[in-house]
């Protein structure tokens, strides 16, 4: 199985691509959308890790 075809890899790539965007070239609305998308992807990443044994606060205020 191709490791690039796993949910964890796709989440990592999506987060990396969002983090690589040049913020100074975006509108305020685009920056807000990217922040929201990044937060949601990080929450999904926390929820899909099978080795997480300690409880996490996925509703943190940022």
C-alpha cells in the first residue's frame, strides 16, 4: 500500500500546504479561512491518532 494514500499523510500534506501559504499576500477573509481550516485539520488529526491514550481538549480557544 502506498503510504501517501493514508489519512494521516493526507492530513499532514494539507496542514503543510496551508502553513506554506504567504500570509502577506492574502486578504483578511482568506487568512481567517486558513486559520479555521488549519484548526479543523489539527482537531481531526488529534482525533484520528490511534495511539493517543490521554484525553485532549479539542475545543481549545485560539
